[in-house]
């Protein structure tokens, strides 16, 4: 059986710090980063990772993919620092 896709928003919350959404979707972010690194087509990535059909709603699918990939990249540049700090 396939892996369960976590519930997701069309766009992750934008915050200067990690959000609960970021923590809940870490695996999704990693999968997006891997697919981008491997040169996967965004349409294939959005279908496999999010379970969306880009042929049905290409504009929404592109937005979901691009906004989550941008947040995933933010995590690799800044957000990861919060993962090493103790939570209060």
C-alpha cells in the first residue's frame, strides 16, 4: 500500500520561525527537496508527493508545489537552526 499523504494547505504558513505545520510536514519537505535535486518534473512530484492531479487543476498544483518547495528551501537555509535549539 502507498504511503499516507499528510493533510496539507495549498500554501504553508509563512513565518520567520518554524511553525507546527513545518514540523508536521518535514518529511514532505524532504521529499520535495529530493525530487528537485533529482531533476524530477514538478507535475510528477506534485502527483506523487501530494496526491494531486496536475492535469485536473494545473494552476493550483503548481502553486502547492512551488510554495512548499520554497518553504522547504527556507528550512535548509534558516529554519533548521531552530531544530537544534531546545524547545521551550
